[in-house]
C-alpha cells in the first residue's frame, strides 16, 4: 500500500489545532489546566503549530495514577497541551490507520466500538458451536517499539511526522524498547494498529469464517474444534514471532460454556454480565446514589455519570438485577 507524505502542514493548520483543542477539552472544561490553556488559546496554538512544523514537540511529563476498573492498570495522563497535539495528529492521520483495518476490528474506530463488537460476537456465537478466545499478556506494556516504528514507516513517509511519532513512542517504556502509555489517544491508535497484521493473517491464512478483535481481545469461531485448535497454534506462532508479544493460554470451549468478552459472558441465547462487571455496576451505582441523596451531586450530575454505566449493563440480560437495585434506592430509571 502506498505510503502517505506531506501531512504535517495539514496537521499544523490552525483550523485543525482549534478542532483538536475542542476535542481535547470535552468533559474537562472545569480543570485548571484546560481553563488556563484556553485563556491564551491562539497564543498556545501558535506555539504548538511552530513545534509541529519544526518537529520539536514537547512529550512526556505524564501524571501517573492507578485504576482498578475492572483490573489494575497504570494510567498516564499527558499535560493538556500534549492532548491537543495527539488530537491534531489523529484528526488528520485517522483515515490512514483506518485503511489498514479489517471490518471486524472494533477498537478506536468511528462507527465501531464495544457494543458493535459485542453485537458481532453475539451473532457468531449463535451461529457456531465452538470458539477460541485469545488475548495478549500485558498488551500495552509489551508492544515492541521497533516493530511499531516499522509499521508506521510503512504507512507514512513524512520525516517530521514520523519524528513526532518517534518522540511520543520514546516518551514511555516499561523495559528497553517496549511499552505504550495507557491514556494517550495516540496509544489507542498505535496499539489497535499494532495487531492489524494478525487480523489479516487470521482472515487470509485460515479457513475460519468468524473472527472479531477488540484491541487485544480476539475470538475465532468454527464448527470444528480441531480446526480451531490448529489455527490457534499457528496464530500464536505468528503473533509471538512476528509481533514479539506473548499470548495468554488459549480459551477453547463450546459456546454453551460461555464466552468471556468485554465484560460480558456470551451464551447462545443470552448475554450475562461477567461477575466483575456486575460488582462494578453495583458498587458504582450505590456510590452515585449516595452522592445524589446527600446533595453532593445534582440530578443532572447523577444522570451524566449513570447514563454510560446503565448503557453498559443494558447490553446484557440484567432487567431483574437492575430493577432490584433501583427499588432499593427508590430511584426511577430515566436513562
């Protein structure tokens, strides 16, 4: 596929930087750093424009914190100016990442996402009696910087753009030559793209009719157990030899045993919440209800937080579970 060059001027255009600023500040307008940046917006955008055109961007300086939602992860929060930079880059580069994706890759893509991946997985899970689930051990921490750089060089030929990508990649590592910071928009794109060769390998080298990937969660379905198992070993060798990341042990099972996927458990005729997701919803709902009841949150603030939480659990068969919880707090479900 032909490499794309001469994008840096488009990335550095003030109109693109303004769009990047408004995207970066969504949901964060009350933060001091966002307010301060916006107070001198044009001046700050001119500085960023000059950095992009020269290739001398500021990177790193992350603020680190740990979340346990649903598992322990270290989040790297970039300074706000760098968040604007990341949006500016991906506003322009998004289509070129998109061209490398197959239809059944669902992370970091417009019109895709968790629920679209879940819907496709539900369809395949009803159709085929066997599934093979694969995922990468410590995925973001294990991404090989050299391989990622070669992938980006195969897509873009603008030296200044590649230099900026290199600087972002070099701003973080878990061990020598490995790791991407969880929290960066660019990391989401890089990590999703990193496994695109595995997507093409799965779709083009195997006689496997059904495949879905969401970031590093990959599932294959088939009518025959042995066909899936053989494909799994070949796929494992490709991912570990060519992409230098390690897969966890296979999960090969009948569909009736249930497929753990994206916080759900898929069965042929129903979707359940995974136990960890169920506990997460209950704990967060009770916390939000307490904040509303004590006046810390307004009804509007409560709804803003509860809406995405509710949307997640409503994808599963949870009517009885949800209503029991709502009745306990005498709250009407309005989302």
